[in-house]
C-alpha cells in the first residue's frame, strides 16, 4: 500500500467506535446551579435513579470549561459538561460495550435523554433545570476508530442523520464540525426545520421507530 493510500485510509472511520459522547444544552445557563448537581448525583446513586452500575461523583467545577460534576458508572460517564463555554449534560458510553455505530449512537442518545428527563423531574420544584431539544453535540473519543478528520466527519454525518431521524422524524438538520482539530472528532447538530419536542417525546419516537 502506498503512503498516500495509507494516509487516505487513516483519515476515514476505521472501526466501530465504543466511546460515544452525546450532549444536550441547559436552557437557562445563568440560573444553572453547579454545586447542586453534586447532591443530585449522590442521591441518584443512593436511589439507583437511572440504569447502570452507579459508582461515584467527582467535582471538576473549578476547571474552566471542564467536565463540571461527573457521575461515574461502570458502563458510562454522565457530566455537566461546560466545553465551549456552554453548560450541558453529556453522556459517554465506555469501551466495554458492543454494537454497530448506529446502535451505539441510539443507545447513547436514549440514555442521555432519559437522564436529562430525570434531572428535569428531580429539580421541578426548585430552580428547575430544563434542556433545549433542538440541538446536540456528539463526541467520538475513540481516536483510533474515528480520527479527527474531515473525511471521518463526512462519513459519520449521514449515519448520524439517519439515527436522529428516528428521534425527530424527517426534519432538516444542520451538522457542523466543532472543537479543536487536534481533539476528538466533535459534531454539532441543530434542527433546521419546524417543530418542538420534549425529552420524553424524543425517546418515545425513537422507541417507536425501532419497533
């Protein structure tokens, strides 16, 4: 294989990524109480609030544009991510999982939306946290499987759009590559068409589409 051919191959998606991150943004950025999330996540561990083997909580709120408050589970991480200066909830599947890219994406999105819905419910009575549903960020930290290249972005986008159609239906979506080029491949999705969706409606739509 020539050096040029090898370079072209390395710029594409080489295998099914296991580590997939999905983020939704908090609507009211100014009112979001970072410290409160420590108590919420500890309570979730005590009550087994969401699916998974919940292990521990770590506070990184002192790190500028960092991971915020991190809930660690055996199967995934959940954090109040502040990358790019915008607070959101990010769910990242770990390496131990299996499945195709579409299956991993669908699993991560559903799990994130269910966690976000739980957070909305558990904060409803006092300074409620609400999430925007018309945009998401996807991060692929498996650099060996998904390189941070334009070719990988172009390859991932249609598959991601197909998965998201199961949540949103046939509405136009816009995808943009964001973040540092030396970091993991990161995509921002924004719904360009009309419509509003609750977290529960998106999860319900995905389950219906999956049969």
